[in-house]
C-alpha cells in the first residue's frame, strides 16, 4: 500500500523449491550448460508475449527437476518485469546481463534465441553483443565514478 508517496505495507510471498542450481557460469556448470537451449526458448517465449524481465541474469534463472527428472527453468525476482513490451531493441537488452563477461556464450545464446524467435541469427548475435558491450561500458564508467567519489570523500 502506498500512502503519501511512501510504501507503508507490502507482501512478500515465497515458496520453497528444491533446485539443482542456477544459470550462473553455465560454461563450467554441466547442468546449466545443458539448459542454455531451454533459456533461449524461454526468453523467446517471454518476448513473444511482450514480457520483459528487466534484471534477467543467471542468478535470477533457477533450474529444477520435476518428479520425472525433466529440467525446468524458473525465473525469479519478478518485481522488475514489464508487460506489453514488443520493442525488439528493448527485448535484446536482456542479453546485456545474461552472461556479460563471455562473448562466446552470449553469441551462443543469441543464436539459439534467434532460432526460437525466428529471427536472423547473425543480426541477433550482433545486437546481443552490442547490448553486452554497452552494459560493460556502463558498469566500467559507474565503477570509475564511484572510485573517484570515494577518493574525494577521503580527502575531505
């Protein structure tokens, strides 16, 4: 509930789920590595329905197995989702945080995504790489600015 522009009451609903892991460092994690195609399909499906998760990163994608041993991906941290987003350039931004420090794995995911989304693979790979590079540049600038501000605070 919001009163006078302030959050005065909210609810947090959670459920315990036995998970195998998350998509963190999928190149070195066999279970997550096997799920990259599932992730590409999930992203394409969300985007085709206009759903944009604005913090889609490996830690927010968890892997679980059902009783029959089938793998399922679950997206968590849903408070940063936006609905009705059919702008392709905004959807491509999902590639910026998904595996920012590995261009080859970003390209691999983008290629698979393009197949599921019925997009041109080379264009999608290029767009995903551009999004990843912009993100890394933004993070680098932010870190330098924070270091500069911290240095100035020490001086005063």
